[in-house]
C-alpha cells in the first residue's frame, strides 16, 4: 500500500482566476519538492493528495511541510465510500492509539454531498461504534486527546489522526521574481524567507571583499541559500567582489560616509543584475532604527540610488522576533558563525546617522562610478544553490 498524504492550502482569500493560478503553481512546487521521490500529486476536492512509498513517508512529509502555500498536511488512510468500511478503518486506527489517549472527538467534512449521511450523523454513528468497541473512550469536544477526522471525497473516504503544520503563505513564483541582498547576518535570510512566503521567487546577491574577507564568509552565504532553498527548488546566488570599490571609497571619501556610499553602490549593482536577470524587486533585511545605517534618513538616502522597488519584510519586527524566526527557519546557527562581512571590515567608528543626499552625491561624483560598477558586475560568480 502506498503512503497517502493529504495537503491542505489556504482558500479563504482565493477567488476566481487567482485560485486556479494558485493551485497550478502549488502543484508544480509540490512536484518539485518531491522530485527525488517516486511520488505523484493529484488534485482532490480542494486539497492535494500525494502518493508515494510508505518507507519514505516521513521524509516526504518533511519536504512538503516547507512548501509555501501549504497550510497543513496529514498522513491519511483510505476507505471506500461505504459506512461499514469507514467504521472498520476507524476501528483499526483507533485500536493502535495508546490507551491513555481516551478523550476523543470526530470531525467529518463531507465534500461529496451525494454520500447519504450528513456530517453530524457520521460523527455520531462512528463515535458510538468506537465507544462500543473501546469502552474507555469518552467524547470530549473541547479538549480531546485525539481527533479522528473523516473527509468524504468523490471516490474515497479519507481518515486521519494527525495534522502537521505547513508554513502557509503563497506558492513561490506566483507574485513574481525578486533579488535578495543576502549578507551573512541574521536579518537578510529571514527577509528572504518572508519574501518567498509571499510568493516571490528569489535569486540572491552577496557582496564580498575577498581576499580581505575569507572564502568562509562566502560559503556562509551559500549555506544560508541552501536553507532557503528548502522552500523552493533552487536559488541562483550571485557573488560580487567589492574589493576595488572599497579601496576607492577609502581613498576618496570620508570614513563616516563609507557605509552609506557602499550601500548605495550595492543597490546599483543589484539593479544592474536585476535588469540582466529580469528581476522585479529588491529584498533587504533592513529594519527601522536598528543601527546607524537604518535610520529613516539613511534608508531614504540609500534607497535614492535605485529606481527599483525595495521590499523590507522585517520593517515591523523587533530583533528578538527576527532571531526567533531565524531559529525557526534554521538559519540562525549559520548566521552567527564569526566570519567577517565586507561591511564590518571597514566599519567607521562614527557613521553618519543623518546623511545629506547632496553631500553623498558630491563624493560619488568624484568616483569613477560607471567603471567601478562595470568592473564589479564583471566579477560576478553565480552558483545555483539547491537544498
Ligand atoms: P543582516 O543581518 O541581514 O546583515 P543587518 O542588520 O546587519 O542585516 P546591515 O548590515 O545594515 O543590517 O545591512 C542591511 C541590509 O543590506 C542587509 O539586511 C542586506 O539585505 C544588505 N546587505 C548588507 N551587507 C550585504 C552583503 N555583504 N551582501 C549583500 N547584501 C548585504
Ligand atoms: Mg549586516
């Protein structure tokens, strides 16, 4: 018997054409999450049904529970559309339950209205049947120790006891394509995760200053991408060297403006790359007020270097909330590894917190910006990072 896994997705906000697109994209993403397994994904009364080898059920469930758009999933057992068959299957499933879990309720959902018994009646018939066989069982609608769920479909009935949470959100790819500015820090991977949760397919860009920063700091970016790629198929990661630009900034510009100048250059390079890769928005891990480069004034002056939309999914989050999320999505332990980032390398002692656009632009005018940008873009190395 193949393992069957029922996959549920959010449907409340889905209407008309959106719904069809959502379902198609989700089905593609489920298929690609399972491409290493001999599994199939079928549509079923507002859910998906995955079939695959029983020995790989746990691993398939793990993969599916990371796919955006999935609200929850359950390993299910199938019975024919017949009350007696359903009772027998329920008996078998509940019989395997540890005896201390004796408070229960049954929840039936009848998608197929041709089935002769309405949901409350099924609850009742099945409940009293189980109690006859297992006198220890008591019905407890408020705090049951297990819920036996029954879904009456068009070909089969599905029974399950377990519900595994998915991440929710929208299927990756449905809202467009973005470029994540990925440092080695705690924030930007979380920003990327949240952007993907809203359906954005991502490429990532990482700036380094090799040989001033170590190869390990670049590997860190790869490792972070690998974690993020668990929620999509793969993430192209573009590595760009800022070494010469940083040298130039050091010799031409005041130290206290170096971060803001560097940030503006990062955005320009991100924009050039986006044009090449047809990406529609930038995603950063900026929050508000966290550090000198993230005052409202700094963010404003930084953003003026590009015409692209910049998404900042972390804007409303406190550091603690970001750390909790980084832990939950498993990027935190990579982020805290101590390899230097190109920004920390030349960190000014007293960065300007209220930069003036004219002042910043005056210094930029002294740089041979076009050549520097072209040279940096020329240094791009791209790796396709898979989970
Ligand atoms: P993070 O933890 O993501 O590094 P942060 O709180 O340290 O964020 P900053 O160092 O001010 O914040 O960086 C702000 C944002 O700029 C980052 O979240 C990231 O999106 C982008 N960024 C910074 N450094 C780099 C880098 N080396 N490569 C790519 N993007 C970067
Ligand atoms: Mg940082």
